[in-house]
């Protein structure tokens, strides 16, 4: 840890503030299709919409419409992306 953060407790508090700011920003922009937040070479959060789909449920053949959904996806970049690949 750096000199300006002397304890683990201070680091955890800073990370929690960062998480809440990130969460608030994504929630504010959930209505915008394709909105993203980029974190340099670490990754990016992207808001995606999935349209409503018709799906056959179970063995009885019942067909239902599943509602549209929003999804926030994280895509790792740089070294994280390389580490995702298994050889």
C-alpha cells in the first residue's frame, strides 16, 4: 500500500466509495441503449437490452412471452482479456 493509505480499512473505504459512484452512474444511464463506462486498459461496463422473446416452456408445449430485459455487462480489456483465454 502507498504512504497515503496506511491501513487496509482506508483502502476498503475508498473502494466502497468508488463502487457506489460507479453504481449510481450506471443506474442514472440505464435507459440509454449502448451506454458504457471505460476504465482504460482494465475494462468497460456496457448497458445492453434484450428484446422480449417467445419461449416454449417445459414438456407441455406451453408458449410464453418472456419480458424484455436490461443487462449491464463487464468486458475485460488488456491483460484481463488475455487471462480469460484458456490454452
